């Protein structure tokens, strides 16, 4: 009888620890050395190579914007004219000239300014990609952190439950020795214990996968650190109407806006090609028979103005303009589709979050409490021969599944909030 009382007390102690594990675990531990979500976010933002890639690309486009707005390099020409073919004695032929020329081209209309502005728009697109990548990194590292926390907490609950079933095996063996239970109860308790151990191994594999995902963002060294004991605190997203109204300002839409601006500059450049291109030539020459002398200056000088004649535009300017206009139209369609997709994602995520929160509240306020009360009542009834072992096992498993489901729902709510924060454009 004393053994039965001892086992009962141990079982109840394990049950209490199981129910209150999330609140008691690490309660008095020093959090130094633990990886918090805030630290994980900062580590991920500081080391993400894609952010640096987009930033470098933005700076490259900014540099090109300056270069594209400059005149072409002037051209220098040097040569001989009026060279006699019957002999090559330049000094004896009075018509032979040494010529030096300098040419400068001027692209048509406002082409230079528009090219610079187009590159500036592309730089704006890359800067928007930098902002989006920062938000995406925050979203990914938060989801990875929550997933690892969930898997670790699930493993802890399973390990504690394994101890409970170990106690149940001992209890059934003791009851069998007293002639109360049968061998089937012992086998059932051992089966449940084996199933719990199998789930623990499965969860350990999931922990390794989740840790690898977190290591992608914070390095393996930091991902190997223990997580903070408290559940990750995720900020509340804005209201649905507010977030959807803010979607046009999302960095992904800013990228599309910048691309549209660049294509509009391309259309303007195509229009400028209907204007003539100019070239200014300046030339000096000296008669070789009079001994070319830089100090006295050349014998002759001349200036020439050249211009292109964009007369036959059907297969060049017209085609370039049509192509640019189609590209601008495609960019506008792309933006509309992107906005539609972001709106769909936001509405779907809000619906998902509302469903998960309703379920979580139901589990928190009723299901977990009722499962715990049922388990304790059945255990007491079993101790007094008022319930069979099968019922005891079912209530124990049900209590475990209820706790794990509540943890899963809590993690699901956190991930849904993370996704909505990304759609809402949170920067830090």
C-alpha cells in the first residue's frame, strides 16, 4: 500500500510539473548566454549578404546615373591631306597639309538628362529591394526562431510525459503483482512509453532541422545557444483595413514604382530620338611645305557643324518607341498584379490569424483545463478501482495532445503575426 501511495504522489508531482512547465521552466535562471529573439534579429540583419548585394547594386546605379548624364568624350583626329602619289617628299609639295581635328557629339534633345534620371530610378528600385530584404530577413528569422522554440518545448513536454508513462509502467507492474491488473495493462503502458520515445526522437530531428534554418540567419554558433525561456514576443500587426490601405507603400510596390519610372524615362528617351543629333568639328591645318611651326600657329582653321537626319523612322525610332511603351505598360501591369497578390496574402493571413486565435483561446480557457481535470479525476478513480487502465491511458494521451496542440496554435499565431508584420512594412 505504501508503494502505491508513493507512486501516486510521484505521478501527481509529474502531472503538476507537466501542466505548469511553461511557467516554471528557467524561472530562476540567469538569462545571460541565452539567444533572445531581439538578438537573433540584429545578428541576421548585420550579416545578411543579400542586403549588402542590393545596397552595392544601388550604389552602382547611382554612379551610372552620373556617368549617363555626361557628354560623350571628344574625339581627336590627326592626318595628312593632299599627299602626292608620284613621290613622297611632303616638303616639296605646297598643297600637302598636316591636319588636326577635334570633334564633340551632342545626343539629341534631353537624352543625356533622361538617361541619368533612368539610372536614378533603377537606383531607387535597388534601395527599395534593400528595404524589402531587411523586412524579409526579420520575417524569416522570426519564423525560424518560433519554430525552433516550438520544437524544443514540444520535446520537453514529451520527455516529461515519458517520465509519466514510466511511472505508469511501474504502477501497473505493482498492481499486477497485487493481483489487481492484468498483463495487458503492463504491455499497454510499455507500448505507450515506446510511442512517446519514438515521438521524442522524431522531435529531435525536427529540432535539428529548425536549428539549421535559424543558423542560416544567425550562424551555427549562435543557433546552438539555448533559447530564452519565455515565448517569443511578436508585436501585434495593424488592423486589417489599416494594413491593406498601406500596401501601396510596401517596398515591393516601391520597386515596381521605380521600375515604372525607369520605363517612362525610356519612353521619353525614345521620343528624343526623333530629334537630330549634333556634332561640332574644329580643325586646323598647316602646309608642310612651309615647315609646320606650332609657335607661329597653323595656316588654316575651320569649324563644321554636323547633324543627323532622322527621316526614315519606320524601322528604328518608331520601333524603339513602340517597344519602350510596351515595356512601360508591362511594368504597370506587373505592379497591379503585385498589389493584388499582396492584398490576397494579407486578407488570407488575417483570416488565418483570426481562426488560430479563436482556437487558441478555446484551448487555453477550456480544453487544457478540462483535459487536466479529467486526467486527475480518472487517475483518482483508477486508484479506487472505479476506472480501468485503458481509460487512464486515453486521458493521459489526450492531456498530452491537448498541451501540444495549444503550443502549436500559439506558435501558429506568432508566425501569422510575423507574416502580417512583413506585409505591413515593419522595418525593425
